[in-house]
C-alpha cells in the first residue's frame, strides 16, 4: 500500500508528482448547492399576438438616393466630356479649367496679397506660384491661349519678375498636329485631297510635286509645311490647326467673362478694351483676311521709294488658299535672332545675293532625285534641299550684313506703317522677320505672318504723329492736349511708356501722389502700399476709358517688340530719332492733309531736324561707352533709367522678352 501525504489520494499524488503541481482532494472542497424553488415549466415560444409590430428593414434611402445622383452625374459628366472632346475640341473642358484657375488665383491673391501673407512665405513667392499656374494653363489649353500668353509676355515689363521669367518661354514652338488632322482640314476646305490640291505625290511619282508631312514650324494657331509644286515652285503651306475653328468662340467668350469678373473683383479698368482685343484675335484666325493684309502691305511697300527694294512681302497664291489654308512663296533667309549668321563673313561671291532675294526663283531642286528618295522612303520627314552654300565649306559664314542697316530698315518699315499708311503689323517678333542679302551687300527684310493688323483712321494717325513729334521737342502743352482727348490724365507716365525711356515733361501729379505718404514699417509693407496705390494710379491715369483709342493697345505692342529687337541686336541705331523723324515727316507727306497744313508742317519739320541733333548726341555718347565696355548701348541705358523710375513705383522691370 502506497503512503501518500495527508489530504491526497493515490491517483492525485501520482499525477502531481509528475507535473510537480499539487492537487487538492475534491472531497475536502466545500461546495455550495443552489436550489431551484420555482416549478419547472418547459420552454414555449411567445404567442405572435404578444409580440410588437416588426420594424421595416433598413434600406438606407438617403444613401441610395445620393449614390444614384452621383451615378447619374458621373454618367452625364462622362457623356458631356466625350461630346465636348469629339464635337467641340474640348472647348468646354478648357473653359471650365480656366474658370477654376481664375477662382483659385483670385482667392489666393485676396487672402495672401498683404505685407505678411498668412499662407505663403512672401509676396514674390505668391507671384511665382500663380505665374506657374497661369503658364501651365496656357500651355495646356494651347490654341488662342498661347497667343494670349505671348501678348502677356510682350507686356511683361510691367508684371512682377516672377511672371516675366515664366512667360519668356511663351515663344517656344507649340506642339504640331499630326498629318491626319492636317489632311482633314485640307479636305474640308477644298473638297479634295492634298495630292489633288497641290499636285503632289507621296509615293515617289516623278511627274508630281512633293510635300513634307512634318511641319517646319508650329505656332499657336497654325503650322507651316514645305512643298514643291508640280511646276517647280516652292511654297509654304500654312494650315490652321483643326481644333481652332471649334475653340475660338469658346476661348474668346471665356476671356471676356474672366476679364469682366477680374475687372469687378479687383476694381481695374480692363473690360472696356476686351471687345476690340477679341475682334483682332478673331480676325487672326481668318487666313483670307491675312492674305488681304499681306497683299495690301506689298502694294504699300512697292509704292514707297524709301522702302522699295529693302522690304519684301511674300506672294500669296490665292488659288491654293482658303479660310484655313494659306499658300505663299517659300522664304529662304536668316531669322532676326541669329546674330552670328547675320554678321558672319559672306562666302557667296561678289555681287551675288542670298537665295531668293528680290523674289528671284530659288535654285531648282532635282525633282527626279527627290521623287526617288520619297519612293524609297515614304516616311522621310525632311525633303527641302539645303541652300547654305553662302556659309562656306566650314559652315561658319554668314550674310556679312551691318546690324545698323538691318535695324534702320525695320524701324523705317514700322514707322511708315504707323505714321504714313495707318496699317500696322502688330506681331513683328523675331520669328516673323527674315533677313536676306542683296547683291549690293545690303539687307533685305522679309515680313511674314500678316494676320494681326490694326487700322489707324487719318485723324488719329495725325494726332499720333504730332504726339511723337511733341515728345521729341518736349512740347508738353501739345502732349497734354492730345492725351487728354484720349482719356489719359498723366502725360509723363504715358509718354515714358510710349518712348520706352523716362519722360518727365509732365507735371508728375499722379506719380507724386503714388510715391508720397508711404507709412509702412518695413520693405514688405511699403511695397504692398505702393502696389495698392499703383492700382488707383492706373485708374487715375486712364481717366475716361471710353475715350481711350483702342488701337494704342496693339500699337504699343508693336513699339515694344521693335524696341526689344533693337536692344537684342545691341542698340545699333537711334530708334527714338528714326521714329520721331518719320512722325514729323508724315505730317508733311500725308495725302489726307491740305496744302496749307503741309506747308506749315514742312517749316516745323525743318526746325524739328535741328532738335534731333541733341538726340544724336545722347546716342553717340552711349555708343562710345558701349565701345569701351561701359554699357550695352542706348536701349540698355534707357532701360536702366526706366528701371530706376519703375522701382520708385514698386515695379521691377525686365525687358528680356525673347530670352528662352
């Protein structure tokens, strides 16, 4: 018999010894027994009548209603987006995108445009953020938005530096449409294929012409393709991008609405100028209008002895043109921004001009060889023959021209447009100007892209000529009378904007009111106060905006671009003197004036020529400093002075509009 510790049975002892866990004898545990005192009844379900009414199942009606609405809205938005993309070239989508950005920018400026912005580091950071937003919108929307962006870029000198740097990129080539869309535009306008319209072949037929499917240049509204017609003529086929026709109405409407909202929101006199601007932009999409402008300018140049033989306007082939397609002669030349090719050594031979000068036929290309190359490689993109023999064997040569002659011809042309003819080309940026060399060694300026013109009525043209002449003679009384009739109250600011140089002949009342009374404690507060006063000053300067000559918007654009061209080439000429001389001479030569007025103006013109001598002194003083490396030329010197004056107004000028 096994001896176990007290209180443990044998079985528990064995188990606990293995597990080293003591076990308590259940017989020694005192148990409590609970007794059921009620009578036992078997379980029975309750009677149905005793139960409450059943609650309806949870169907979530509000949730289902909003989900249904969301589904319908998504389907409608998807269908609308698809229709907009297919039928209206995404015009509605672009407008919504524009309105949304307009709201975002407006709210951003309303909240943060203050000395110490709450949601951005500084006012320059605020400008940079919104400049990026606006730039991205214009590039994304494309089309006329790019044209508007280029207009902003040309006037960017009055914008914050952040906008100036961003918008200098607006002159880059725009994306080009594929050949399928180009072919569709030609078929819609002519009812024929490109092969039938231009007599070309894409499979290498030697009896036909050839045409490049890849554009040589692409802008905001159109792109240009090179072609050699069946008769050997080389042409530039300018084809409007297919989506423009659907987008232009929507885009201009969006521009109007946005400008009206900003006019009201920021209390600036902007909207009164919008109808005229939209009308000009609308005309720019009509290539029949562009052909008319081109042929008119060719006639005016041909009848002006001082420009005949120096300026060339390409011929337009009406039989190959329509409202969205314009065919003109192909121009071989050097772009204005290629200074190295303009001034490099001439290797083309004595008494010989560059290809195509004076409208002479281009060197005939080998049609059979070109057709064979197309037949061998139909996907070949570049077919136009190279004509750079005048650069020499090393390709380092140029036209051997004087930049002074180039700029003199340019300023003569645009001055004649303003003061003599009243038909002004408003887009003379370097991409629209080619330079060729004449056999005499002088430059020939070729002007293209005649879509954007303004017409000056004779009375306004005479006023503008007299205004420019008065600027040169500091005739402040005449200046004040003229601009008062234009609804402008401050002479010196408007005169400075016209000359692109400081003019202080006025009474400086508005500018004095703007600069006085600044109470800011630090630079940020003073800059904020200055910009607030500038907004009020703009309204004061414009005075009665209903009397403001709307042509001045685009005339100022022309002056600004020509000034930028002269500065880009190193200020080789006295732009102010040449322009002022044309203004005074036009008052003598204008056919709209009577003989008595012409005789009186002739006497004044002779006196005016003496006054211009002082302008020459300033110009040559700047040239001497430039030669000795003490300055960049007259335009740069004037820009420095303008920048100093503008800084007093809280505006930072930057005239490098063609950089990038």
